[in-house]
């Protein structure tokens, strides 16, 4: 068993070439008589972390999608264009901020209306009862807007990034499934054309390919089903919030 300690591996220098970061790593030889000098990019560390924490020998599973590598061709320019369009989504973020500001303002206004009623005065008087009713309405509006703002905040920010990364993971999963399907078809053809001497071996290869393909399909169905379930729960939460707000408004308008 080899023992490697943290003080024997050091990052001595970092250089930048355009969008690429290069790290110079110095590690001592186990014999203690010399050093190794290697240069690695940031993508290498991401690749290492992805493989250290990823599950092995589970056909079809993708795990948490890793950060997408920068493409240095026409796809890079396309990604930049899409990124700029996403940045224009700041209007949606401003809508969320404005919603929270309106909710806070409604809360202040509701409190101010309550302050109109002094101690000892009859709250049943028409003017004060209207203030109390109006205060309750604005307080309900505040609660509804805060609920909407919380729901929007839960899906803003990382939502677009996660959506794009999961789309990439789904494409990779579909690609692996297609490759395994081609491999399965080739195994079936080889088994049909195999000579009697190799017939049993080809049948075993075909059965193994069929098992892996079925496993990939099973995992893919589970992953897609989980995403659909999360989307359904989010939609139900949005509908429930809207329904509660409408019920409160109807109650105050009666």
C-alpha cells in the first residue's frame, strides 16, 4: 500500500492562457531522492473529482451532471450567444425583487392603517372599520406576494444552469443507450452467424449486452420519472399559491 501525504504534493505556480488555467504541481518521489514536475489544467481536477465521487459499474447512470467544458469552436460562440440571452433574463429577477418590495410596502401600509385606531375609540365606527378591513386586505396581499416571491426565488438563479446541465446529461444518457443498442444488434447478428464452436460464447456476449441495455433503459426511466415528478410538484405548488390568493381576495370582496 502506498502512502501519500499532503505535504509531499504542492502547487507551486499558476499561469493563465486565455480562458485556460494551468497549475504546476510538484510531488516528491517515494524514495525521497527527487521530485516530479507536472502541469495540469483545471478541467483535469474536475475530471478527477467527478470520477472519485461517481458510482461505478452502474450502466446508464449519470449522477450529478458535471460542469460543462468550454468549447473552443463554433459551439463556443453559440454557447456565448445563449449565455447572453440568459443574462437578459435579469428582467425576471427584477420582477422577483419588485414583488418582494411590493409585499413589504403592503405590510407597512397595513400596519399604518391599524395605527389610525387610537386606544379608547370605538372600532365599530364606519371609518375605522373600513381601515381595519383595508388593512386586512393588504396584509393578505402581502402574504400572497411573499409566497409567490419565495416560489419564484426557488426556481431562479441556478434553475437555468441546472436545466441546461441536466439536458446535457440526458443527451449523454441517450447517446450511451444508442451505443449500447448498436452493440446489442451486433451481438445478435454475430450470434446468428457464429459457427457451432463459437455459438455458446456469442450467446453469452449477447445475453450480457441485453442485460446492460435493459439496465440502462431502467435507469433512464427512473431518472426521467424523477424529473417529471419534481416538475409536477412545482406546478402544483404554484397552482396552490394562486388558488389560496384568489380565495382570500374573494373572501374580502364579499
